[in-house]
């Protein structure tokens, strides 16, 4: 009995401690995010004051952000969530506080000029940086600092997108694939809610989508099969997105020219494509996402089959050439527009598949299926849960052991016959497949090739007999 009372007392004080800490940190981060989001809105509105198309400034903006990051803090480069994950795993959550103003300024400059990045990466990095600063200032232990930084990730994500539950889960799910850190669950929830509420109180407005579909769950086997196929399709889209982003970034780094010249040329390429094809691949692309998710088919008709391909290229070029910002908003764009493509191919339910693409490609590219399912409910309504769960998990599995966040650690095999280096980050994880499985796949491919050859020969004979 005495042990039980002692245990309950310790737990009570622990819960009380983290209630206070995570609430305070969440309020602080909500205020910081309000400043960031309002600054970003002001910058976007001021584009109209320019006497020429705003995206003509993109080559110079990429040169400027490259200089800002290299001069003041190189951790502000690229998409910020990656740097936060790296800090949690490799530096016990320590983040230099100077990354906060550097990341804010670099992201605003990039988005003002039309760089194809998002706002959640800066949100996560600014939130985590603020939490790390507080923990260091108050001389917390390494363990407590790490917890508080994870709360910062959750609070930043929640206050940027207006999804406090998904934000909290994302912060603890994105660090290690296959593991949810339950010891940080309560603090993350509290920090997410506190940041979200504070941002709302300070005037931040959030967008939620009502696609007005499937409020009754009648058993529809045809639709279920389409959702399964859609999950596979979104898994392939996710895998392609990761490949293109990593390949282009690596290629740009290898080009043997001055980094400022490379940034200028990359910006110039995007300016030319935007001037000839469309401006919709620039910036956040929120208008295109809204069109894709519209239940009105006349509005979703504005989406082209190649939009998600161009957005992938623009995001890869922006981040690879020195732009600073997040990568989640471009993922939303790619997911929603590829969902429209799938919906048009299947012939119906375009808004539904756009919504499924929105969350499924997020799950596939970031390995965060639980947060993605909850986000579907928060953004689109509870009626989406069943379909989202099915599509999201399939996309998550199909993508394989890959991610846009190379510092994520692996603690889960997505198939029995694959060997992974558990506990290592994705970038350095050796992945091998059982040789017997490879031989089976090769036999199946040979059999299919033989069948196709026989079919071609048979049709050739038919054509000859018809001519005779």
C-alpha cells in the first residue's frame, strides 16, 4: 500500500510539472507562430506593390537566403523539421536560439518571392528552438530538454495548421518509425492545444474543408476497392516525391559552380517555367489545394494531371538551391492534386480522393500514419476516418523504408522478409531482401514476360490470317 501511494504521488507531481511546463511553452510558441504567420501574410499581400510579377524576384531571393543561412546559422537551411529531428537524436534536443530569427526571415523571403516551400518546417524549428532555449536557460536535464523540444515540434505543427491533436501525434510519431513516445504524449497534447488556442486568440484563422461526402457508411465494396488502389497509387507518388527531392538536391550540390550562381540559375528556371506554364506551382499553393478539395466538379476541373509533377520539381529545386521553408505544405499540394488525377481516372468521387491523397502522401513521405489519419478527421470531418485509415496505411507501407526526413530512426520492418538496421537513421540504414524472395520475383517476372510474348505471337498470327 505504501509503495502504491508513493508511486501515485510521484506520478501526480510529474503530471503537474509537465502540465505547467508544456502549457507555458505552448503559449510562448503560439505567440511566436502568430508573429511568423502574420509576417508571412503581410509579405504575401505586399507582392501587389511590385511593378512586375512578384516571382521575378525568385533568383535574387534564393541568392539572398543562401547568404543569410550561410552567414548566420546553417541549421536554417532546407526544411526545418529535418534539423529538429537531427537535434533530438544527436544533440539531446539542443538547438541554438539564433535559428529562430534566421529561419523566420529566410522562410519569409523564400515564400515572398514564390519559392515552393511550406510553413510547417519553420513552425517546428522555431517552436523546438524556443523550447530548447527555455530548457537550456533553466538548466533542465538532457532528458527533460529533449521532451520539451518534442513538445515544441508538436506546438509548432499544431499552431501552423490548426490541427492540435494531429500536431501532438506528429511531434512524437515523426522521430522514430514504428514507435510512439508515450512518455511525451501528455505534454505534447497540452503544448499543441495551448499553442493552437493562443494563435487563435491572437487572430490566426485556419482553413477547414467540408467535402460533404459519405456521412453514412453503407458497405460499398466498389468504393473500398478503389480506395485500396488509391492507397497503392499514393504510395507510389510518395516514393517518387522522396526520390525526386533527394536526387535533385544531391545533383545541385554536385554541380561544380559557385552556390550563389546555382541559386540564381535555379530561380531563373522556375521563373521561366512559371511564365510559360503556370504560376500555381509557386509559393504555398493553397488556392490550388482548395480547388482540388472542392466538392464542386467545375472547380476541381482547374487541376491538371501534371500539376503534382511540376510541384514536386519546384519544391526539389527550391530546397536544393538554397531556399528555406517547410516541405509538408508542398506534400499536401502533391497529395491533393494527385488525388484529383486518380479521381478523374476512376470516374467519380474526386473530392474524396483529393482528401485521401492529401493525408496519404503525408503518411507515405513522413512515415506518420496515425497523425495523418487524425488530421483527416480534424480537417475533413469524422466521416472520412474509415476511408482515410485504409488509404493512409497502404500508402505508408508501399513507400517502404524511406522518408523526406533522413534523420528518422527505424524501429519497424514494413514486411517480414526485409532486413533493416533497427535503431539507425534512414540515411545510414542497410536494407536487404531475402535472396529466395528475389528469386521468386524474378521467376514471376520471367513468367509474365513469357505470357506477354505468347500473346504477341498469337495476335501476330491472327493479323496475318486476317490479311490472307
